[in-house]
C-alpha cells in the first residue's frame, strides 16, 4: 500500500527529471547550464558571526571529486557572478554585488546600483564603482581579504549541500520504498568552487516589513544570484 | 603652482580609476607621465605598463563588455524540483518580475503531479498559494534576527549553511497540513553536512 502510494506520487514525473532533483539544490538544474562554468550549485544568505553583517555564498561548478578535479577547477573569467538585492519588494534588484575573476584574483564590485547597458534586464556590465579583490585560494593556501568592513573569499570548498542521493536511487529502482533514518549523505567528500562575501548591513539600506507572512515584522530583502557570460 | 596641483590631482584620479599602481612624478610637471596617459614614457617598457612604477605589461585589467544571464537561483531546489523539461532553461533566464506570470501555473501542475493528494502544507498554504510563493524564486533575507530557511521556529528568513533545506522541501510537498502524511518521504534522514561548518569567515569547510 505504502509502496504503491509512493509510486503513484513519483509516477507524475519522469525518471530523468527526478534524478536531477535527487542530485542537488541547483547543481545541474537545467540542460543549458549543466556542466558549464556558469552552473550555480547553491546560494546562501545569512547573518554573519558579527550580527551586524550579512554573508552571501555563491557556489559554482559542483560535484568536484577531491584531488585533480578540484585542484584543476578554475573560475571562468568570462562568467560574472552577480548577487542581487531587492530592498523594496518589487522583485527588481536595487543593489548588486558582482564577482569576477581576473588573473590570480577574484574582484568584487559593490554593493552598488545595478549596471544594465540597455533595456534588457538579463544583461549587465561590470559596475565602475570601487573594486576590491582577494587572491583566489587553493586547498593549501587560504586567502581572505578584508576591506572597508567587508570580507572576501574565493576558491574550492567542501560542498555544504547534504542529501541521501543513493537511497533515492534505491527507491527509484524499486529496491526501497522510503528513506532510511539515518540516511547517508551522498555528497560527503565532494567539493565546489565558492565565492563568499561578508558585508556590513549598513551598506544595504532598506528592507520591507510584511513580505514574509511568517515573520511579518521583520524587514525583508529579496536576494538571488545570477551567472552571466560575456557576449 | 595651481597647475602643478591640478596635474597631480589628475594623475591621482586617473591612477586610482585604473587600479594600477603608478607613482606620480612630482619633479616633472611638463609631461603627464603616468601609467594611464596613453604614451610610453618614464621607465615604462610599453605604453602605460612595465618599469618600476606601472603594472607589468599584459596585466592591464579589463572589466569591459556586456554579460548575459545563463543561470539564476534564489531558493534551493526550485528549478530542479518544479522545473519541467522544456522550461528549465527558460526559467534560468527569466527575471523575478516575470517569473510568477510565466511559471506559477506550471509549478502548481508539477506540485500536484508530485503529490496528487496535496491539500495544504504545514504552513497552511494551498497549492496556488504555495506555488505562487515558490514561483517568485527569490530568497527572503531578514534584516534583523536569526536567518534560516527553517529552524523549528523561524521560517524563511534566509538560508544558513546548516539548514536542512531538503527536508523542509520534502515536508512541504509531501507532509500535508500537519506534516504527518507520507512519513517515508518527508525526510531523507540526513540532517547535517558531513563536515562541520566554521563559525567564522569563510564559514564553509576546506575542500577534500
């Protein structure tokens, strides 16, 4: 009964689509970006160790095995990572933090107003405001830059995502009817390329109450990340 | 004197704009001998580069050009769970202001395909309300207080590294109004990462 119900549930989606769901938060989420240097795997936004700061994490190029796949993975100089912040709940970015590799460093621009060359909202230029940078880290050479109250990191990290992928596969294969407790983190031991930036909240004005029905009195920003390739 | 000050100021501004270290030569006010004057002068080895004062040649940093969106992400797993073959790529190149109109109905169809018995979820959202929130794929971030996808108390005020976003998603899709439906599908049994996170910048653990 339980098993048939489960299959009734998963029967609504194709195996291929489900297996992608199984893999990740956003890793290889769609055909056009899968496996490219513009494939965002995850995005995090949270209050920093100093609760006057926000931390934004953008991960790209997931599922890197330890060793050579990780040491040889590099950020792409033609891919701009753009963290978008909407501070008045109109779903349009009011501020962006841009990150792009040049040479041995990751350059960060912003928080600053969005730089859109024309009327197409999908296109950006790199803003001309102050640029700050950090040397890109390796496994053994961890570089953190601090400037103007901000902190910067770019380089390989352990993939913070966790999920029991194999058990889901077992369910799909019909050899299991549910998850296990405890399950097994299939992502244990894989790496990603991470961009981490910590920003004083004072650099990000605004925020609107009444957006989140579960926290109606908390001023809320809408935040998201985009990967954009030079055309 | 005024001219000298002007030239010095100009040189300083030009230099800072291009992010190249170049010492302004106060002894020479006749030529604007800087790393940004478009002339090979001073001790430069090529135009505006090389020598003791300017950046090495071949390393002028170019930030020009236009960049076009290929991928985007707000909340975890939205496109992977609710995207369907045929519009996953389109979703990634749709700006948030256009998402609800383009995708809410598709998300609702997908939700009901995943869980035909869906009525409401543990947040009290019916299928239309739930997929309206999700189709606007932005992550809410609280300006004050605890930031978490869900920690048992706070709901959707950010996303911390340790948040079990998979279980939250499974619970909301499969768990029904009180979270008790489909118990085998509402948690993957992996509540934490395999490696501990740091409480300090950059927070993520070092690579394997």
